[in-house]
């Protein structure tokens, strides 16, 4: 592509202004969740490796993961992993076995369904993680009848 | 890069993605939701690293999830880097990063934790 405009600007503009509705949002969310999970994965491989290379450091990593900002990040991470999987399944199954279903209207519906499934799978996990975060970090027990351990 | 590589990678991304749904979801639900970070300490990890089954499981995650992620990053970066030379440089950089970090993870998985770290 011999263009005078920088590819960075061209792509960023395309990402922002393309009016593909559901398919466009699914694409952006797939990339965002994929990059987010990869960023965490790199950190996670390295921090878990400290158990072998430098175990004294591991406790520091875990203490960080237990903090409220990181736990909020982990709740987001769980959504990212779930959404990237559900939406990836839509892409993989359509590409590999039913390419005829790559019709805009079919996929608009499919995208709505992937989002609904993702939220349904994520919500119980998010609520449970929030409960644990408030309990351990802030001393708030939202489910006093369960008791603490 | 040869078109044959891209065609194989295209399929590999879809098949590894499908495989990662049970593999990564179970891992995340187990460690982040059911067990939770407040119950994870070095003893917990040391016990799991002493179990061959979990080490194999972690190897599968390291191999498939990380390769899937790094190839995905390559695809995303190709949206922004259009020149043949730029794409070649990005590919080499990501390949080296992938190999180095995979190697660190693999060594740690094989090495495991010192036995005295298992305290209970």
C-alpha cells in the first residue's frame, strides 16, 4: 500500500469511524480483550516463574494481586477471557464449518447472543469475586449467613 | 513470510482457540473465582507444581494460550505496520519475545518449587 498517510492514523481512523454496528463492536472488543489477556498472561507467566527462580518475590506478587485495584482488574480479566472465548467460538465455528453464515444480519444476531452468553457466564463470577474482595480487603461481609473462614 | 505459513496459522488460531475455551476457562474459574487470590500463596503453588498432572495442564496453557496470544498480537500489529520490512521486524521481535518468555515459563514449570516451600 503506497499511501502518504501514516498506516497508524489510517487504521486508528478506521477503527473509530467504521459504521459496522454489532460486527464492528465485536471486532473492537475481541481485540481489546485479546490484548488485555495477553498483557496479563505475560506478567502472569513471569510472576509464577518466580516460584522457581526467586520464591521470596512471589509473596510480593500475590500481595499485589490481592489489593483492591488489582482485584477489580481481575474481575475485568475474567470478563475478557470469557468474552474472547465466546466471540472467538462464533468466529471459529462460522469460519471453519459454516462460512455461509457470514451474512450481516445473521452475524448481528450472533453477536448479540455472544454478548448475552458472556455476561451470563461472567456475572456470577464477578459477584463472587466482589464479595471476596469486600470481605478480605474491606471487612464488609455481604453474606453474613455464610460466615467467614 | 510464505503464504503456506499464514494459512496454517489461520487454522491453528481457530483450533487452538476452541481448545483454549475449556483449558483457559477452567483455569481462570478455578484460580480466580473458586479458590481466589486470598487463598493462593507459595505453598499452594508449590503443592500444585509437585503434581505431574497440573504441570502438564500448565504446559498446555503456556504452549497454546501464549502462542495464540502472540500470534494475535502479530495480526493486530500488521494493521498498523504495513511495510514488508516493518512486518518482518515486528515478526522477529515477537518471535524472540515469545521464545524467551516461553522458555522462562517452561524452565520454572520443570524446575518446580523447592520441597521446603511445601509447608502444609
